[in-house]
């Protein structure tokens, strides 16, 4: 048994309201308490005539931890409320969560999982509380919804689903060690492209490039005791385009690198492919000596970021925002800021 100090956000008869774009869980004011979490069977909800989901009891409810500001959501209730499914695979001993063409197979207490056949590393492991499988809001928003919002005043949790056709970018961590050198690199895994062959080839290409970088790092003779650590971040992600950024440390020095993919054209692109000559010249001036046309990424908000400096240890960045100063895009890329 585990004792957790938490805020229970629900009341008997709390309802998951299903809708076209998402669901809203209407919650009452919380009660703070010390509670024991025994192991009991998972409670089932009831289906209403209007398609909404009503919780059967007080067990399968959202849990908010005041000290850490952490929100846990009951996986089965939430995913079934969205119109998905949660099932137990007796062969793999894993729970399979399926929604809109994405299936995540996970095990309680483990960060390693499988998303549409790809090995991925979860933001945080799911856990069983009171016999119910709970997931952190970051896990649900990463793979199934656009965002999870918690309103502390109204005690309401709202889940907004992703636009149809927009891929999901998960990550898997690769690690290794040789002598006094070691690495830990997050590798993006892109899921949900219209062309499955291109999806597989693209993921294999990204993984191989990251592994080649790691192998080259381990093979270096100088700088014993060095560590290479890179964390991946997804910037702009639409049906047609995805921008990836890696940030981290190489033997204590800052590292930044980026890759940008035209998903419709099925190719990696440089800034020279995307902007007109006047904007490219402006970028070269802003980037400074040694800047190259592949050292840029697009933020989720649509800002163009140049990674300045002559090498990847540079921490300086230059922003073109969606307001005010903007680059002149070539006709092919005029609409990249519009999420179609």
C-alpha cells in the first residue's frame, strides 16, 4: 500500500462529456486528504444514451497532487470518453490504448512502450492506483490530445484532441558507454504519416544518424570522462511539415542542432529551399560567420529560429517571429504556418 497526499477532483456521478473535438470533465471543489491506496479491481463506468461516460464510483477519478502540481488521469475512462479503447493483451502482458489510428502498448511502472510498432520512451510511466491505471497528463497530451488544461478555479479538466492527419512525434532514448565516455540521446519517432513506407524510412534515417553520432563520440580518443547528452524537442508539426531541435551538452559545451522535413515532398529541407533570396541573405547576415542553411528550426508558434555561430556549441539564436519581421517564403512554403 502507498500513502499519497493528494487532491481528489470529482464527486459521485461526475461525467465525461464526449464531443467532436474533445471531452470536458466537470469537477467539484476538491477535498484534501491523506488516503491509503489499496489494490482493488478496476471499476467500470456506464454508457449514457447521449454517448457520455459516467464514472461508476469514487475510485476512477482525476487526481491532482498539490505539492508537485501533478495531474493524473484515469486512462480507461479518459480514452473511452474520447471514443478510443483500452484493452489488455494477454500475450504481451501490456495494456493497449488505441485512438484515431494510434495504438500505445505500455506496462504500468515502465517508461519503455511501443507506439504503432515503434519502441518509444514515455514522458512518465503509467501507474496503478487503487486498481486503476493512471497516466500523467503529459503522456496523454503527447500521443492522443493536443493539450490537457486544468483550471484550478473551476476544478475542470479539458482535453483538446489533435487535428486529424497531424502526426505524433514521440521519442526513444538511446544510451551507451565505452571506457570513460557515455551518451544519452533522445531520438524522435514520427507516427501517423499518410505514406507508411516513408514513415518507416524516415524514422530509420533519423535513428541511424543519431546512432552514428553516438558511435563517433565514443570512438573519439581525446576528452576522457566526456558525456554527450541531447534532448529532442518538436517545433512546428503539421500535416505537411515537421521541425525538430536537439539541445544538450557535449563534454560540458552546449550543443544545438536541427532538422526540418517537408512531409509532403518527403525530403529534408534547408532554409535555402524555403525562403526567397532576399530573406536567405538576411539570414546569412543574422547567422554570422560559419552559419549554414540547415541550422534553423520553426517553433510550434511559427517563429523561425536561426542557430547562430560557426559550430554546434553556439548558444545564440536569432528569431524571426510571425508578427513584425518575417521571412519571404517561396510559394511552395507560403502556407506552412496554417495547420491544415
